[in-house]
C-alpha cells in the first residue's frame, strides 16, 4: 500500500468516527495512535515511547501562550458589555438607512471580531445584542438571522484570529504578517455583506425597514464610548507588526485592557468567574485538538503521505490553479463535518507542502505561504454557515426562537454568494492579502 493510500485509509476511519460523534480531538488521537502502531510494525512500545514526549513537545511551545491570552481578551469583550457599545456606535451612523440596522450588526461583528478572535463567540454575543433591535424594527427573520450568522464569521477573519495563530505555528510563519494580511480581506468581507443587505432591501424594501435617525450628540457619545475598544485593536495589531511587542506580549496587553474596560463597565465577581471558566474550557478544548492533530500528523508522516502527495501533484502536470481550486473545494466539503480549527490542524500538514511546491503568479515562498493561509481561513469560515453543520446558523437560530431553521439557512445563501465572489477575487489577485504586508515590511 502506498503512502497516499495509507493516508486515505486513516482519513476514512477519521470520518467514520466523526459521523458517530466522537469528539474531534479524541478521534484524531485514536486514528493517529492506531496508524503509528500499524506503521511501526504492529508494536506498541514505539507508540508508548513517543507519547511520553508528545504533550510536552507541543504544549511547551512558547507561541501557544498567545492562544489563552487572546481567548481571555475575547471573554472580557463578550461578558463585559463591549459588544453593545460597538453595536450602538455603528447603528448611530447607519441605522436610519434601509437595511441599516442589519448593516450595523455586520459592522459591529467586524469590530467585535477585532478584539474577540472567535466566530462562535462573535455570533452568539452579537446575536443577543442585535436580534431584539432587528425584531423591533420588523426586519425579515431570514435577513436578520442570515446577516448575523454571516457576520459572525468575521470573528476569525478580522485579526486577532486563533486559527491564524495555529496556522502560523504549524507553518513557522509570522503571526504579525498573517494578522496584517487578513485585514484587507476581512474589510472586503464586511463591505460585501453590507452590499448584499443593500441589494436585498432594494429588491424587497419590507425585508429591512429604515430605523430612526440618530442625532449628532448621540453619535458623538457613542463614539466616545467605543474609542477605547478601537484603541485596543490598534495597540495589539500595531504592537505586533511594529516590533515593539511580540504576539504574546501584545495579547497580554489586549487582555488586560479589555479586562479593565469590562470591570469599568460594571463587571463583577460572577462575570470574572464566567470569563475565567470560559477561557479555561476553550483553551483545554483547543489544546486537546492540538494533541490529537499532532498524533495523527505523526502517523501521516510515517505513512509518507504528505511527501508522496506533493511529489505526485508536481509530476502530474496539473495546472497549479486547478490544484488550488481542488484544495479549496476540499475545505468546503470538510466544513460539512468538522469545525474550522480541526480543519486547519488536519489539513495544513498535508496541503501546505503541495502548495509550497507549486508556482502561483510568481509569488515568493513567504508571500505564497501568507496568501494560502488567508485563502484557507476564508474557505474554512464558510463551513460556519453552510449546511449541514453551519454552527453560526444554529447559534443564531437558537437565539431567534420565532425563526425556522430553514429560513435562517435561506437567509445565509446571498452571503455565501458574496463569500465565493471574495474568495475568487483573492484567488486571482493575491495582492489583496499582501498589500499591507508589503507596504509596512521593514
């Protein structure tokens, strides 16, 4: 059996375990352990010998400290009422337009994602804030829930982004450069969603009636309240890329700043307990998935699948663009059965060598690595809103109890069209993700 065939068998077993609802981290660890034993002659001793170093080798990585710190920053933003301030700010300037409250929700999702880093948390938090306002304004249930589900994906598109941190660790890429590269595509995503809302409302005005116009005094007050939140984002991103703070230090500063804002906004001991518990639980989940992915990737390395696949693609004569489209379609299909973090951990060790061995638009190795990371992130985020999984859809639909699930899935379809248009644009114009990196590189 060739390495590619062996790897496909492992992936097939993994898919079966996921279908029967085995947790992704446990499933990857089980398949990886079984593959390790099979590829080392059926002996258990080599596996046990490797396990004694597995957890330490992964979790002693200093770069991983940035993950719980960004999660803590997001938890403070979620439980500290910062989401409500962001929504009121955007609504004050856009709420009087047709579809303006839905557009304000999307804008607030983007702003909240800049201090959160989690799509699920962004969708859940902004859903609690915006859905009552959209309901009072008599917005269509499909438009309201679809806009919030799609807007929630901006939580991992707008930096800081936990999946981008994982990608950077797996590929030895610069976290700061990846964060900088994600800003323009993230803003294009936000604008694309707003354009979709405008087109829908122009087609059927009753889908999103205009709200009341806010006075300039109200707008100024909303701006003053939200300025500290925007300052946190600027300090974290500029600090990382400017070189005066490494990602861990910048994340610690951001978490401390969000903590002070949350406490100043009225957070008490119960809120602090919820913040600590939420951070611990999510960190534990991510680290378990990391360990499972390490074990599986070790087995895949023993099978020689990544190297054989990269060599086969290079020798096949397939156009590089066709290979990239096939990879992106694979991500879309995987989004039907697993979450974004698991997809990144599972596929990057396999796809990354393939991509780096091909020529795309004459890009250098670093530019190609950054471009692929942003492309992969954007396709992975689609899995959060397309059926049958669509975790953002289920979260928003659970909050909007009067909207049928089928209506929410119908509501996200126009936003998915916007997603595919944006991915196509970035695929053919890599400079979109590289412009800030090249502009501010020393």
